[in-house]
């Protein structure tokens, strides 16, 4: 197999499941032109190989009161313990993604907050962390993809 996802049919299955993890075996089978039992076997093998690691629900942020999405770039104090900072990030449910990155910042965080007040409180929490030297926050006005 050339791809970690397997053959082209497995890759197509993975692509479809990325956007709809609740699709029925029949509908998935119809889309990849296989029998439902064959699709179920392929998905099970993809799970066993660790290609598919889980399933989740996409939530409309506005439906749960999170009307502001922002990107917060964070630079740490030189020599500070990054592991401890990362552990503190896990505490915040506003964070939908956090990555250690290259460039002028050390981390990029994407947060969904309850309005401007929620974002202000979140950014104040980040800035109050003793490991944080600097932040830069950008509001996301609309999503083009994702």
C-alpha cells in the first residue's frame, strides 16, 4: 500500500468519514461502490491500524453561546517550562485547537468564546500565566474552509 490510509478506496472512505462520521454503512458503501459489509470491514481495519482514531460531533458554536472565534498567538518566556503551560491549556474548554508552532510565536491557539467579554476574559487568563511573555490576538470574521 502506497498510502498510510491504504488503497484508493480506503482513502476515499477516510475522506468521507472526515466530514460525516455518522454516515450509514449503506450510504458509505454506495459512495465508494462496495457492499456495506465490505465497507464495515475496511473501516474496522482502518480503526485497528490507527488511521481512524475516533469519532466526534461538530457543534455550532453560536448554538452554545460561543459567538466569537479568535486566534491567539502566544510567546513564552525564554527557558520556561512548555509542558506545564500545555497542561494548563487543557483546563480551558474555550480552546478548540492549540499547536506548538514555528515562527515568531511559540503557540497558536484557536478559541471560541461567549462574545467580546468571553474573549477578553480568556485572553486575560492567557496573559496572566507566568510562562507567557507576549500574546497577539486576531478575530476570525468568517470561515472560508472548516
